[in-house]
C-alpha cells in the first residue's frame, strides 16, 4: 500500500485519541530500523516517541529481538495467577531498586488496567509507578492496613 492509501483507510476505519477522525493526519509507517521509521515511499523520520509511551531502545535491536525470541520459545504467555521465573526475578530486582519499603508489585498490561485493579482491590491510595510492565506498588505499611488484599 502507498502512504496515502494507508492514511485514507486509517481515517475511515480507526478510532484515535485526540482530534476527530477527519482531522487526523497520521504519518504512514511501513518499517523501522534503529532510531528511524520509514514511510512506504522511503521517507525517513526520527522516532521521538520515547518517554511518551515507551523507551526507544532502537527498532530492530538484535539483543532485544534475541531476548524476545528466547522468551517466546520458552513460554509465550502465563496468566497473572501463575508464577514465572522472569516475573519472580523482576519483582526481586524492583524490590532492591525501589526506595523505602516498596517491595510488592502488581504487573499489568497497561495503566488503565492498573488503575481499575487498584480501585477494585481497595488500594486507591497505593503509589503508581508508570511503566506498562510495572503498574502498582504497595508498601509494607499499606499492606498492614489491608491484610485482606495481601
């Protein structure tokens, strides 16, 4: 597809946050490499999206692709009620890195899920760490006051 065709279909069939659909003027993207992404016609843009929604570690970074491939080859999905080595190791590492007595973490797919779960569990005052892989952290002090939600 050409860039114009991609944009036309996107305007017609895709909801976006922000301006109303007729005013949306997205950049058509066909591929990405390093810090750049490219239109179907080959125009190059620097990906300045870092820190808005994600960390730009470089598109197509071989070390990241290798780590993803290794994890997918071992275990592609585990629901939140299962214990996995990567989640266990990440929790332990975060407990070491976080300030004070923040040492329990709730992993979600995104911020909306984190906020919904936090309110349903009665932890509306829990601090939120904004990363898609780390959504909510509770302190020991907070847990002592809410033993039912431990």
